[in-house]
């Protein structure tokens, strides 16, 4: 192994140590996604998107599904701020009671 081969080995070894664990999706999600979402305020963004899904369901008259989305949104807003929690709590209280026959969760929810 010559000087060039040794240099390549020592250059590639740290790169492999860093990149190989990131090749595993569970490690990548836990290291990158959680920190990235916390730094960008993604909990508030997720809460707003879920609230909009609830608004859409409420507009269709599906109060059971709207309640489901509002409750999921409320869990995101709890860490984001009191004004959002208050607004959403008022909206949930103003919902008419859902039909007993209507499903509470949407079929494609995960």
C-alpha cells in the first residue's frame, strides 16, 4: 500500500463512519428528523395542517372526522402555544355532536 493508497484509506474511513449509520432509515429518522423538526417549528406547522383537515371535514358535515383531526392537531399545538390551543379548544366545543353511525377516524388515517 503506497502513500496515495494510505491517504485514500484515512480519508474514506471517517466518511464511512459517518455515512454508513445514516444509511439505516431508523437511525437517520431519529438523528436528523427530530432535531430538524424541533428547530423549524414543525409541531406548529403539523398542527395547522391537521386543523385544516378538520376544517375540511367540518365543511363536508363530517363532524366525527373533524373532531378526530382537531384532537390530533391539539396534541401538536399543546407544545406550540396557548393562543392556538385556546382557538382550537373553542372550535371543538362549538362542533355539533357527531352522528353515532359516522366513523370517528378517517379510513386512510395512519
